[in-house]
C-alpha cells in the first residue's frame, strides 16, 4: 500500500465497556461527513486510553496521540462515539476492503465450497500467499488467508470463486460490495476491488470503516475467527 494511505492501525477492545479504538495515520483528502452518533463521556474514555500507555516512539510521523490525524473511540454495542478526530476525512480503505469483500463471499457461498484459483488472483503484490492458477482450495482457507495474513491473492481468489459458483460476473460482485456498504450506512465509501489495492476510485472514511468493522463483530463470526487464526499454518 502507498505510504500516504495507511501508516498506523490499532484496534483495542476495552474490557467492560465494549469500546473500540481505531487510530489511523496518513494523508487524506477532506470530505465533510458528520459522526454517526453524538459524543459523550470524553473524559472517562480519555482516562481509559491513557492506561494503555500507547507507545508512538517507533513511528517517524507520529509521536503522540495528538499527532494522529484520525481516530475514533466508540461503543461497539450501542454505536455511541466517545472520542474522535478526523472521522470524515477521505482515505483509502486499504485492506479493510477485505472485511467487506469477504462478507459478500460468505453471503453467497458456504465456506466448505472448493474454489479454483483464478489467473488474475496470482502475483497481486505486495502481500500474497503465493497461490498458483488452477489450484483448488477450500473457501474457508482463502478466507483465513485474506484476513489473517491480508493476502491479496487470497482475497481476489475468494471473490472470483464465490462469483463463479454463484454464476455472477466479477463486476456484479463489486456491485454487491457497494450495495452492502450502502446498507451499512457507509455513504462516503466506494469500492472497485476486493483486496484493497490502491485505486483513486476506492475510498472511504474512518466513520464508514467503523461501521464496517462493527458489522463484522456483530454478524460475521467466521471473519472474526479467521482473524484469530495462526497465520503460520496457512
């Protein structure tokens, strides 16, 4: 991914409050977008955040939380936003696109289906599993590869395979991704590929990505489980 797109990502599930913290760094284009719900309890949440003693010393661009261009702290059960900054700034969704594309795959096919790796899936640098065209792999393994290792070839193979099994065109698969995004209220997002590789026509906001992640947490345990996989055995 381009350095200007996504420098830092951090997700914390805070015990007792079901609160999620997303931190992003990187360049962006301004896009006016209101928070999806009002602010509350800022001081209390700030105290909770401070307990994590976040260390930004290894980042050349970010030295403190205040230096982070965008972040949101929200309750994943209620959607209530406690603390936020830059949630309406346009950005590349990068590999968060995989969270959306894999939802579509799960909507379309059972994960025990076997998928033949498509020609266009291979060599999608920089992050790949090294799949070979014509190789037959269970959809569940491709899901793990796409989520646990963020493998672009795995995400593309899963999308192409799910589309073929469902007898739809790849372009229809992308259409379903955008339809799903709209249903989730991601009104400032647009997707053109399932893997998140840079494209000027693929964009989102932190507000929208929070909605996407929240939907995964609530409705797609398969993706959550895939994210907890040991990537050493994939």
